[in-house]
C-alpha cells in the first residue's frame, strides 16, 4: 500500500523527535566528556544562518537549525520500520 507524503514526513519527524528525547535522557546518565556521551549526545547542526530584519518599528528574525545525532538516526530507523507495518 502506498503511503501519503504527509504520513511519511510526520513519521520521520516523530522519529527524529523521539530520538532526540532519548538522547537527552541518555545524556543525563553518562559522564560528560566520555566517548559514550559524545556518541549519544553530540549533534551535527544543519540549517541556514539566522536572518534578522530591522524595520525600525519591527524586528523580524528568521532561521532554523536541525540537530542530528546518533539517537535521531536510530529514531528515524525505528519510525520507518513502524511505517512499514502501519496500514
């Protein structure tokens, strides 16, 4: 059965979110600076620079960053496996 693009994107987003939450929880129990802490907590950032527009009476800021780490990838894998069996 073919999945809609919205279902796929929602599943991947939830997988990344769940992986990030587990990463933070695991990071609480690991010694800071250890190799295990770096593996589970350290992230790589993707995204454009923050843009600020100062329009004298209004200041607008645009920007976003995506933080990927090992647990985010695990979360995406788990979410994709769940999506395979989702009907």
